[in-house]
């Protein structure tokens, strides 16, 4: 990924929180973010990050994982389960991350999400971290998918050589 080092070079004092999908939840990428001094909130999926979910479950039994449920004024239940200082995976067990699982219950509909971050997760900060993680999903779905659904024919193209490996096209 060349964008982030270039961004750091061009704007060395800029404080950045990188919000990415689960493809970025890997050791080399997180080490790059750390080397640049960038924080992150990255999706984590049970299939690709089983090691993290196992630690979160073990922490619940050991008392190191915290869980909070809050019902808002509209009757929506927001649940948070989180722990700090988990090893990323079996390949990078010394690369520590913090993890939050979030569930939202509206009537009969339940949605589940989870993220890893380098931001310390506390009961006061957990909802803000979740909002940051959800922002990526909202941008993708409410912008790109809306445009696609309205006939703009946006597509990803990954065949643009060294300078532009991934581009969105409008046809």
C-alpha cells in the first residue's frame, strides 16, 4: 500500500485513524500502520480472525473481557463485548490489538459487527470506536451501492498497472 506512506510524507503532522475492511486485519499491514504512527479500526470476521475470537471468549471466562448492553430511547439494544491486548493471530501473537464485538437488536432484527483497533477500549470509549468502525460500512453502502443501484454502473477495476491498482469506474 503506497498511499499511506505517501500521506505521511506529505502530511507528517496529520493525525489519522485508518478505517478498513477485514482484508487489512493482518500483521504486515498493522505493522505498517504502527510504523507510520497511524491508529486503526479494522473489521474482524470470525472466519478470518478465529484466533482473536477465541481469546475474546477465553477472556470472558477469565474476567478480562468486558460486556455492556444499553437500550437507547428508541428501544434499540446495543451490546458491546471487548478486550485489550489480544494477540493478532498465531503468526503474529506478539502484535497486540484491542477488539470489540458489537450487536444491535431492533425488534426481531439482530446485526453483529466486530473490529480490531490500537485505541484502548474502555466503557466510555467503546460506543465511539464502534461508530468509527460503522462509518466505513455506511460510506460504502450509502454512497457506492446507492449510486450503483441508481444506474451509475460503478465497478472496481484492478488492472491498471503500478500507479492505479484499484480504480472505481463510472460507465
